[in-house]
C-alpha cells in the first residue's frame, strides 16, 4: 500500500492510500506525490517542488492539525465507530461466515460492506475535502 498526497496551489488537499498506481484511481492531470516514506503529513500542509524533490511542511507553525483535518477525522471516526460497534456487538460477520444468519442479516452485512467501500471512496468526490457527501450508516 502506498500513500499519496494531492497537491493543489502549493497545499496538500487530499491524501489517499492505494495498492494500485495512483493514475488508476484519479485523472493523470492531477499532481499526486508518493508520501509513503513520510512519518506524518496532513491536509493543508505546504508542498514545494524544488528540482523534482518534494518537501512538505506543516502550515501551522505550532504543529496543530488544521480545523478541516480535525473535522474530517472526527466525522470519519464517528461513522466507523458506530458501524464497528454494531458489527462487533451483533456478531453479524460471524453469523454469516458460519451459515447461521437469516436472509435479513445477510442483507445487512452486505449493506455494511457497501458502506465501507463508499467510505473508502469519499476522497474521490469532486470538491473534496471542502465539500463531502458522507455515506449513510446502514
């Protein structure tokens, strides 16, 4: 898995992880930089290309994450926490794997899987991260 940062107007505006080439996931005319080796990177960080070498610096001199990054993480974690709690407490995955689930439970698990897929694609939305349509929790 590689981690990429999309650079727009000298700032990181999207972060995406994929096992595929980034051009398989996004249009080739976007500027994506492999940041897998960086210990930390966040939205709104400054991005500078000097003779083909990218450097990234926190846009806040005190090292605090941007409000946008905090909001995105909170929204994402709230949704994942709710779904993971429901899946763990209902043993839905285990019921389906063991053949003990009702048709309604099998349909519910499929809805949860579709939710996880939709969440993994949130940052592909036009206007992301300033405009996001979050998938509904099943």
